[in-house]
C-alpha cells in the first residue's frame, strides 16, 4: 500500500524545504520496504537519519548501517527506538514533524510490504 504524502504534514525549516522533508520520508519508506537494503541507504539519507530519533552518527555510514540494519534483531531494535522517541523540538527547526509521521506510519504498518517483524 503506497501512502500519500501531504504537504500540510510538514513545516519548512531555515535549512530544509518541505520538498526535502518529503524526499527524506519517501526514501525512508523505500528503505524499509526494501528490507533495509544497503542500496537504498545513500549517504544523504544516512546523514539526515543519523541526526533523528536520538540516534548518533557512528564513525561513518558503514558503521551506522552495520549497527542498525545488519541483523534482524538490530532492525527490530531500530523500530523500537523510533517508536519510543518523543520527537522533541519545533518542526520549524528540526525534523520532528517527519519523525512523528514516520512513527504514525510505522504504527499503522503502512511502510512495510509484509507484516513480518514487530
């Protein structure tokens, strides 16, 4: 099920346009639907994701990917971390609007092509 992305769900920041936030959300959904394939994890996406949901960037993109997505249990923990995050901050300054929307879609399971992992 492909979900609709509404412009009204986003607030532009001084550093990111609404279109950039929508692009990130589309890539996040693509990444999840791919089964967390590394080919769906480009550098620009890693750079933004590593600053969201309380994540910290590891030494580099490879380290972050290995820690969060290389094993089934790590992917489950990644989802738990996202769902537990309180989405701090004003969306005019941070991606909290995108974080909330990702949480909502993960809870509704609209991102996953199969309902296999909890």
